[in-house]
C-alpha cells in the first residue's frame, strides 16, 4: 500500500515536471516573438510566473522527501552505482574573423569621411582659436559608432600632443573614478594611494600636471551637463592649443561641452543605405560578389529594421553568418531577428543584466551561475559537460557581437567579456518587460517591485542602497550585491535562492550567513573581497551547493561540515587549510587555493588522490624541510598527484611558502609516474628548482608552463624547446649559465608567449637566431635597474628574426636602485629599440615596477615619483 502510494506521488511529480518542461519549451518560442496579441502576452507572462512557482514547490517537496529517504538509506546501504565518465569534445571556437575586425577599425565602412571632418574641426581655424583650449562634441544615437570614431581620431592625432587620455563616463558615473583614470592615463603613473584621494585633490593634481602641457583628452559617453561641468574643472586654460573631444547622445550636453566662442558639434548620422549594405555584406560574405542575388530582397528588409546603426547591423549580420543561405531560412529569421539569441537560451543573455555597467564579466563564474539558475540543464552532444555547453553559449554570444571579448589568452579563448551600453540597454529593457530582475543602484530602481521578485541586484559601489521595507523577497532566486553596504536583506527573507554573489563589501559581518542552512536550493555562493573571516557550520546543510568561491576574504579555515557537500563541484579559495575528510567530496572538479602544512593529516593527501573527477588543483606546500616526518608528507603528496593524473587532473598549480624553509626539492625525482597528461603546470612561489626536472621532458601535452629554475643554460632550453604542444612559457631564474643565451631555430616551434624573468641581470645578450620561435607573438622580460644601469644597446640580439612578434614588454625592476640607475636602464632599453632592427608593426612597452622601492630619489627626469603611492610607470612606444 505504501509502495503504491509513493509510486503514485512519484508519477504525479513526473507529470508536473513534464508539464513544466512543455511550458518552458512554449515560453522559449513565445519570448522570441515581439508582435504578440495583448491577451497572448498576458497569458505568456502568467505561464512564466506559474512555471517559476511550480518549480519552486516541486523542489521544496523533493527536498522534504529526500530528507526522509536519506534517513532510511543510512540504515540500509545495499546499492553501489558506477560513476559514468563522459568523454569531452571541443567547444565552439571563437570566430577567427574577430581579431581582424577589431584590428582594422580604421577600415570600417563609412568611417573615413567622419574621421577627416572631425580632425578638421580639431586642427583648422584661426590662430587665436587654435591656441585656446578647444572642446568638440560628437553627438548621436547609441550604436552609431561615436566611440569608434573618437578612438580613430585619438589614435590619428594623439601623437601631436604632449600627453593624452581616453576615458569613459557612462550613464551612472563615479566622478572620483573618472578623475583617477584621467590622471593615470595623462601622467602614465599608477598612484598606490590614489583610491583615498577626494575629488578636490585629484582635480588639483591634474591641473598642476597639465599647466604647462599641450594635451588631448577624449571624454566618452557623457549623459549629464552637471557631470561635464564637474569634469571640466580639471582642465586648465593654458593657451597651448589643447583639445578635448566629447561624445554624447544628448544634444544639450553636446552644446554645454563646446567652448563658448567656438561651437563645434559634429552630429553623427546613420549609415546611408549604400554603406549599410556594404557593412552587412562584408560581415557575412566578405565581398559583394559572394552574396547570392536571391537573398537581396530579404537582407534589404532586414537592414531597414537596423535604421543605419552600425552596431545593430553587425549584431544581426553575425546572427545570420552561420545560418544556411537559403531564401526560406533567411525569410524565417527576418521575422524574429530581434531576439538575436537563436541556439542560446534567451535567459543566458538576460542574466547579464545582473552585472553593473562597465564591470568585467569573467567567463567561468558566469557559466557556473547559468548552470545554478537552471539555464543550462542538458549536456551537449558527444558527452559534453554543462560547463562546455555554457562555454559554447558564451562563444556564440561573442561571435554574434552581443558581448565583447576580453582577456584573450594564449589559446585564443576569451576568459572574460564586457557589454556595449546599447546591447545592455536592450537586455535591461527586455528583462524589465519579462520581470526577469529587479535592480537598485544608488536609489535608482529598475523594474517593477509590485510584481513577484525573481532576481535582485544591488549596486552599492557609489552609495548605499536601502530597500523598501514592504518588498517581498521570498520568491527571489538570485541575490547579487556589489559594493559596501550594511543593508543587505537578511538571509531569512529568502526561501528559494539558487545563487548568491556578494562582492567588494568591507561591511559584511560573519553573522550575516548565520541562517544560510535554510537555503536548501542554493547552488552557487560567491564571496569576493568581503570582510568575513569564517563560514558557519550550517554550510554543510547546503546539499545542492555546486560552487563555493571565497576570494580575497579573511577565511583561512573551512568548517568541518564542508566535507558533507557531496555535490560541490568547484571550490575556490585563498590559502585555506585542506579540510579533513576531503575524500567525501567526490564531485569536486576544481580545487583552488588549499594549503598543506604539518597540521594537515597525511590521510587528507591520500583522500585527495582519490578524487577521480578532479581536473584543476592549486595547492600550497607549507611543510618545512626541517620537519622530522617530512618524507611521509612528500611521498603522500607525490602519490596523490600521480593518482590524480591517471584520472582527470590536467591543470596543476603548486605554491610553496619559502618563509618557513619549505621547498619543492622533492618534486625533482620522486615521481612514480611522470605527470605527462598535464595541459598546464604552474609554480606560484619564490622557490626555484636547482636543476630542470627530467620529468618535464615528458610533458608532451602541456600548453602552458610557468617554472622557476636556479640557472638557465642550453640544457634547459633544449628540454623545454622540444615540448611539442607548448604555447605559453614563463621562466624565472637566478642566473644564466653561459655568457649569452642562444635561442636557435630547432625548438619552441609552437610557442606564442614567452616571459623571461631573471633575479639578476643577464651578463651577455639574449641571442635569437634566424628561425627562432617562428610563431612567437609576445615577449616579455625584465631588467634590474640596480645592476643594469651600465648595459649597452646589445643586451638582446636578433629580435627581428622572430617574424610573428607583435608585442615586446621590457620591465625595469626599480627595487633598491637609485634614480639615475633607473634612468640609465631605461636609456639602454630605448637605445636598443632605436639602434637594433625590430619586426614590423611591433608594439613596445617599457614599464617601471616597484617604484616605491627606489633609494632616496623622488624625481626621475620629467616624472615625479611619489614614494609609498606609486607602484608602476608605463612608457609606450609604437
């Protein structure tokens, strides 16, 4: 009888879930149709809310039922289920045409004439006007290309001025941040204590620096005359022919910005039909002769909807680029083109509205939030994981120009993104219509609080936000908070939270998380740059938790209950002690920032080796070489890594606390089996291997390698140069074995990035022979100002032999050096740049590091060094 009753309940739940899936499928279709009848829209909205409620209640019922089943299963463990290991396949690559599109902005359709006209505005006129500070405004709708045009002019004529800066303002500006960015750009200095400066000090600093200089500044995206009036205070009239170029969408702002005696307003127009068609065809087909004639009527209709806006044209063309080029398919997309997210769930795009404007959005945490919210629920073809499916979505949004790629790494993958303000405005407006989110930003409300709140985002970076006391949060699934505030709603106010992300909050107290055990549906918890120092024991009750991110907090030890989180997949922290019982956390795939010291039971290392799904590990070794039982720990550690590599471990990062006499000498030759499956090996420590470990020659799969070795000679270069898959290499060394370090043509055939860091200066030159590193694109190395001041111009030879080299970065280490030594080192670097052949189109940067460690001197050439405040000086050459 009881079995039949349970079976009946189970069937009802399955029936509800099937109905829920059908509703969600229908909703996805309806979301992409804009011209619905009013009654159908109302019905759609009701179905969406009903879908949320059904899912919440089913989850709650299943939670209660599971608790009872778990109690019974503790008394009766008869079943063992083999874990299904899924094979992974490659994810959707980023469109290879993107770098060319970004690199060739000067060739964008229709940009030439506006650029010439605007440069004329800035450079022609009566002599008396040219000597005075001149302000020119670009005004036009969002998406017309104002920023692109301003950037083109900036790059074209910026070199004619003593100093220059390009800064963005945005709709909700932080004035102090704007002044800080202008100051850093103008002076090319980074001030360590600048965050504590008020507006008045920043303005005075700018006016003092600009007083005797001819400057060119671009102020992009101004929304308010009040904001402009404040910014204008920083720019003095010194009668040296300085220029300011502003961009805005508002004509009254443009008029206010312009100088009183020289009203220079450049009004941007939409692209003409001819230019719009050229841009559209170039984005999809490359050239006009590749476009089928039978598609012309359809794409002309599509272009009519774009209104001549370049961003809209590029976005829609990107959507069609991978579609079958048939009249039927294009006709179908013409009618629903505005969604721009076919193949990607619209909720993944809408979720980006939870991030504040101008925030850098990191790919991996974003994907994990998509999963936690339930936007990615099924694995892809070929056994792809949910994370890989999410990466496909992320890359497709980039390919369609819905998001802009950032932090592109050696493998060509974007690890972060930003959103163009026009796209963000579109997403926000749609989120409001669909009641997707409620956002508060310094007393500014986005959304309707009269509706059921599903997601809540608070932006407290500029000032605190206090929610209305009547706001009901029991149905909220997501809580996102940026900035310091003591007015975050209590955990007890939420019942069905799936994701919680709190960042940059130095007022968050430990007691805030006291009731977190109530959030039985919580799947994602992120605490970054917050002031809490411990997690409550109730964290172990979050049986659905998949991601726990603790970055830049004061938490050094996790509660014992953490090992009860059997569904936790990602654990990211900063130097927490490896928890006892780690072997229970079988679902872990990424474990970052755990340390091993003598308080760690050796059994923890053995348990760690049994996590057969672990793919990424960052571990900090803190066992002193003087510890009597050290060998027990080292043997267990090596055995642990050996075992993990036979499973799925592919990314290994090892730190070492040298302050307590710890070392990694045991990693030289203690391996039972070399870790050849690794794709990525990184050392995050001051410790150096005394010799290059022999097992490194077996890393046939490694693409990223960051190692420290005491001395570098031909043997080191031979071993590393023979690694067939190596794309990025970073070497830190104390000495160079021979008089010169020679890079020949036989090794490093695939290398794209190379960073060479020496604790002491290279005695002889770095020599690159013909054919050396044939695919290298970025080379970075350091010079110690303390010992390198007498260098001649031949400290490197043959850089021109690396034909693919695009970026050269020379870092001047200023520690314990005198000012004249720093200047001499820079002079040697500049002399080498001027007197040695270099590859064409090479971008060279000379950076000063550790400026606050310079001995006594506070003035270097024309640059003022403010000790204890400044950390880096950048000098750019093109």
